[in-house]
C-alpha cells in the first residue's frame, strides 16, 4: 500500500509539473502575440471612433500591470489560476473570464465526456466481438462501417443531419437550448430541453471516436488472442466468453483506459467546427471566436489551460485506475 501511495504521489507531482509547464507555454504564447493587451484593446476602441494617444496606452499598461517583468506577471497569473481559480479579465471584451465561461466549461466538458462514453460503450463490446468472431460477413460489415466513420468528417455528418431534420421535421436542430430556455435559470424543464438537443453534438463527436476506438480495441484484442497465456487457458478447458473477458479483453483494455486523455483532446479539437455548424454557445465556439476573430489571447489561453487541466486530471485518474485494475501494473507498482 505504501508503494501505491508513492506511485500516486509521483503521478500527482508529475501532473502538477505538467500544468506548470503548460501554464508557462500558454502565457508565453499570449505574450508573443503582436501588441500587448492594452494596445489591442485601445486599437479596438479606436475602430469604434475613440481617439487613442500614447499616454492612454501607457496608462492602460500600468493599470493592467503590463509594465512588470514577464516572469513576475506569469507568476501572478499562474498563482491566481492555481490557488484562486481566477483567469483575470478578457482582453477585448473586458469581462471577467470566469463569468464569461461560467457554465460553458461544464457544458463543453460534459458533451466531450458523453461523446467518449458513447464511443466506448459501443466500441469495446463491438471490437471484442469483431476480434473473436469467425464470421467474414460480420467482420467485413464492421470494417466498412468503421472506415466510413473515419473517412466522413464530423462537420459533413452534422450538415447531413441538419438538412434531413429541416426537410422532415422543420427544425434544423441547432443550438443547445430552445429559444425560451436560452437565458432561463436552470430547472428540470431546462435540463430536459438541453438533453433533447445535446444528443446531436454528442452523437456527431462520438461518430468518428467510435470508429477509431473500434479499430483500436479490435487490434489490441487480436494481438492478445495470439499470446501464449490464451493458449494455456484453452488447454485448461476455458473457452468462449469466460476466456475472452477474463484474459485477453482485460489486458487489451489497459491501453484503452490509458489513452482516454488523448481521446478527450481529439474530441475537443473537433468540437469548435461542430459548434460553428450547430450554432452551439459553449467553450469550443468561444475558443474559435477568441483565436480567429477577436484575437483575445487571454480568453483563448484560459480555455486552453482548462482543457489541458482536464486532460491531465483524466490521465492521473486513469493511471490510478489502471494500477488498481491491471494485475501487471499493480505488481510493477506495489510489488509482489
């Protein structure tokens, strides 16, 4: 147990160090953008008809603390993020980023996690059955479907569903809420309205994730089936589902569990494009707006850091789960 505690402490320290490095990279990228926050904001005000002088820029830089050394500003920013959970104000919108993100963080992460759950709920049993079945028809059919999932872009699938829904039902299925619930307080009716619409981005994001996961599970399972311990289990009279689930499937799922953080990142990378098509008001569309339109690096940096922190936390949890579930990992960590 002491060895496992040391393992957990080591992984936690690595996670914190990773977040510190990510925060430094994100903050550095925000600083490397031409023009600091004061200059970009006052330039934006200038486009609205305000006359801006050099003195105005200098005063704004002092107000925002931009006249301090880089390392001091990074230390202040990362300290507020780690200990207070505060990301400061948006450079262009001049709104507190925590208030701006608000529920968007949880909605976005909820959609991504739901898409992953949907993907693996289908991929794990289907991939195992595909690897163990001897039916060429079933295997070829599954291969065609999975290749279609990998080849068809998510945005194209979204457009096809929107077109079909508009033609048949008169509703384009855009947005996460109906008009009457868009700005309402959370209630059972609003939750139900959200669920009645959130299934679409979950399905679209889970489409390619499912195809990728099926191929991965099938390949890992097929590799485990050819190993000596499976042959030994058969020699002891273990066959069928008991053999598959007790031995090769258990070992094949280890790399799948360990790759959940990578899969979460891949799903979120696809979210902004899907969000634009489906007119979703969540973190993915806000990131695209900050990067491509308003050039609001403070807001973009906050979103990227939140996503990275979610991936690091998920990787930490999967490491712990893997050490508890997989006997090989448990022995290497805890000894014996």
